[in-house]
């Protein structure tokens, strides 16, 4: 190695010295006359030779490189540095064309083949990604393209010069740089050098002209395409989002935090607005898209050509969100047309190898949408949120619990084969004791049917999949022995029957609903109250609509639900102008002290920010009025919010019971978009005829058994299994500040904890 290094250094320095010598050559020698005889006989005085000062860089490198650098002056070192830089540029140019660009080409070709994009050529694929890179990269992309062009010209010119002139490529690089930049040729040089120089100069001019013209035309065309959104997307395995609504921000942000390996990294948005306006709207909402690649196009969701433009045929998922700005019937009608268009493409419809997640506005249309495009359509409806809001008003904390089990933060829904969990052949009531880090909540049988909270006597089959709540898929581990012998425990403590001590059902109540609108959850709350409250219950409505408008909306909701309100009736409608909804004297007209439940909804038609400002202001006014006149009255409203900021503001006011319905449905749709397993669970929990979550006291399951002072989660699971057809999924705990918090799927199920009469459990139970 030392010999090789020495030879390389010697060659490099020799070449540098040759360049130095060439630069020191003089074109002619001056003739100096011979001295006269008299001058020759004179003795010249002698002087001591002045010491030659060695350059600093020579003194530094001489111990390392040896005698090869001896005698090098400052100019020589400049030539050496110029040579080193020249070779570095040449080697970089060679590497770029022999390795980097071919590797990039083959990587793109492999990605094109893996995505299996039918109907799109590789040229279209390259053109699409190049256009996207140029549009998203901006000045950086243009600079990179310019550097590649210049480096190509200089490298090619340097080697042509070296071959034709039998000279160093470094000198050719230097001359090509001068010629290409200055666009001139010294007439004193040889014809060969002049020819190469003219070629390089011409190449530089052509490259510059082509580059400027291309960039100018490209950006002009990109501007037109950007405004119109008419160029097709060449992707595969991506997610197509049809429509742009108030839920788009939450949906994209939820998708961005998904860590599943199957999660798409590209989202194509199709809407009727111009592409530039879609992009501006996403930016205006300050959407945190993380590492997601967002591509927007303008078009109709029901048009086959526009759907093809966003790759609906080769995508892995299509998501159709609700449009809150439209009436419910009209929004569902648009969805019908889109589903029919997708179904009618080809023999098997679009997407070829994916599924469609649909949000339905009216619960009565869910079955019809599923039947409209069976096998690929998975429909969710938020009709159950009205009942959830009523339950949360009765049992504080239910909304935060439901919010905790949907979305990609915290525990999620997973499935695993019964055989892999060592549960095949066991009864479902035994399953909780064979799951250390998870909570089993249901079964997906071999036919694809979902059974949430199945019968305790259900025998789990080998080809069944067990549905569980788990923090991640690493928690799906089998156990060699159970956490508890359930049968032995039952024999020890005997049987018991579930008896709810405070069911909150069939009570006569007085209710207030604020911000009642046609698209809000006011009607859903009324219908849920009619089922859960006693005859003679009354409701007051505070809104900006006229009395006739409110009555018409309620009548239409009754017709859609094919039922009439029997147990509750609307007593008084307080109509207030929109700009006076938060006025103290208007709110003071209502008998706030008489209401058992207060529902303050969000008027999303005002926009998220404005709706939250109005909601928070109303709560502050209500709380102030009650504290002034009735300080002993407990004011615990259920408040619908649109943003997390409103939740924090209400917490500062002492209001903990909030619900973000838009965020909930966005999270639910994101779950279904990633994995259809979530559809089977959520369609049951959100359906009017499925299971629901509830908060219970442990004493309701104990029978004659006394309330324990310490207990584990496994023991609570045994108590619930023994007494009721329910699945326990969590419990309440006290944090360091003494506040009650809810914990879903406690991880250490064998750890005893103190238990009091105020502590509660969270269960999934039949309606």
C-alpha cells in the first residue's frame, strides 16, 4: 500500500509540475550580448546566497509526502489544488452517468413494476414523477437540473479534448469551463484547440437556450395544469380521497400518524374545485400531513375519466367522506352515483385490488350502499353518536373513552387467529384469562361475519379470528397457562346476576339543546332521548332558526327514522339572531336551573374557529349566570367542539365532558381505510341495533359478594363474565392530582389496586 501511495503521489505531483512548467514556458528567448573583455577581467563581488523561503503548505506536507513536494512554490501548489479539484469534478461526473443516473432509472423501473399500474406506460410514470419533483422542488429542483446539465457538458468536453489533443482531462476541463462560461476562443491557440473550444461554446449556448426555454415552457405548462388539475396521477397502491370537506384535515392528520406497514404514503384528492384552490384550502386549515405525499386534482367524483385521472383503478383504497355543507339526502345521492360509477368500470369494477370506505349520512341508507357495491364497499354512519352523547351526558366520561379506542394513538383493534393465540376449542368467556396484554372483544368467523360481545358459551374454532384491543401487534402473544382458573374461581365465589342500580332510563327529564341545526346532532339527540327517557320529558331548543324551520327539521327526521317522538316533546323554541347567540340577556331568558341535561352543539356551518368561539362564549355565560343565581346547582353540560383548542379552553372553565364528533368520524374512517377489521367493530358499536359502551359500578355485578378493597383487572373480568353478557375493557383510576382518568386495556392485569365505591368500569354490552 505504501508503494502504491508513493507512485500515485509521484504521478500526481509530476503532472502538476508539468502543468507548472507549461505555464512558465516563454514563447521566445531574448539574445543577450557577450560581455566586453574589460568587464570580464573585473572581479565580481561575492555575496552569500539568500535563503529560499519554503511555502507554508510545503512545510506542512513534506513530512507526510516526502521529497515529491520539495521545491514546490505557491504557484505550483495552486496548480496542484486545481488539478485535485478538476479530477474530483471529473470523477463526480463519471459517477453520475455510470452509477447514479442508471441506478435511479432502474429503481424507478422496479417501483413501476411493483405497483402494477395497468394502462400506464413507464414513460408516463417517469414523466409524472419528474413533473411532481419539479413542481414540489421549485428552485431546488431547477438548480439540481442545471448542475446536472453543466456537469455533463464539462465532463464530456474535457474527455473529448483529452482524446483529441492527447493532453490532460483536467486541462480540458479548465478550458471547457472558460469557453462555456465566457463563450470566446483565443485566436492564438491551435486549430484543434479552437475547434474543441467552439464546440464547447456552442454546446454551452445550446444547453443554456434549451434549458431556459424548457424551464420557461415547463413552468408555464405546470401553471396551467396546476390551475386546472388535468394531468393524470401515475401511482399505485395509493389512497384516493373523494371530496374536500371539514373532515379532510382530521382525516389526513390521523392517516399521517398511522404506523401500519400497509398504510399508504400517497393520498390523491379529487374535488370539483381547481387544484390550486384545493391545495390552498389544505394549507389554510394548517393540516399536518407528516410524511404523506398529497396530490390534488380537479374533477367530478362520479366521472369515470376524472376517477381514472387520480388512479382510482390501481389504488389500494378509496375514501368517500361526508359533505356537511350539503343536505343529508343530497350528500348520500352523490355517494350513490360515485359507487355506481366505480362498480361499472370493467368486469370487477374499481379499484381492482382494494376497497372503498364510505361515510353515510342517513342510517337507513347504510344497507343500500353496502348492497350497491358488495364485497368492496364498507359503510359507516354516525347515527349512533346522538345516543352516545346522551349516554355521556348521563355518565360523564363515556365520550373520551370512545375516542380513546378509535384512531391510531393508544390501543387499536387487531385480529389474530385463534390457533396462534392458543384459544382454539375454548369458550369465549375463558378468552380474557388467556390474554395478558390485550382485551378480546369479539370473533370474526371463517365466513367473514363479525360477532362483537358473542355469547359466553361460544366455542372458538380453529379458523376463527379473535378481535382484540391491543397497543400494537407485538402484544398478540399466546400464553402457556391462563392468568386465572375461571371455573375454580366461580366455584369458590358462586354465581351472581347483573342488576344495574342506577340505569338512568325511563326518567322524566328536562333538556336543553343549543345551536340546533338541520345537519347537526340535535335530531339524533331527540330520538335517543325519546328511547331512553320517560313519558312526559320536555326539551327546549335555543338556536338561530325560526320556529317553523325547527318544527320542519324535526318532522323530517321523524319521517326518515319512520317513527315519532312519544316520550319527549319540544316545549319551547328560543329563536335568537345569529350575532346575538352569545348575548347574556338572551341566554338569561332560559330557565337554566331547571334542566337535567344541557347539550351545547357546534354550528359547523360557521367554520370551526367561529363555531368554537361561539360555543365557549355560551358556556361561559351560562356558567356565570348559574353561579350568580343558583350557586348550588351543578352545571355539567355536554359540549360539542370542533378543535382541540376549544377542549383546552373548556377544561380551564371546569367543563370536562366534551365531544368532537368530526374528529371521531374522521378517526373511524381512517381506521376503516387502513384495515376493514375496524369496519366490523365500529359498524356494530355505531349502529342503532348493535352493542354499545357503558360505564358501570362494580357493585352491580357482585350480587351478595361484598365490594373488595383491592382487586386486579383479571378478577374484574371474572366478575363481569359471571354475571352478565358483557365485555369489560377498562376502568377508572385517579391520577396524581386526584382527578379521575379512564384507562382502556390495563397492561398489568395481575397487579392489585385499591378499589372504592366511586370507581367504575367500562363495558361493551347489548343495547
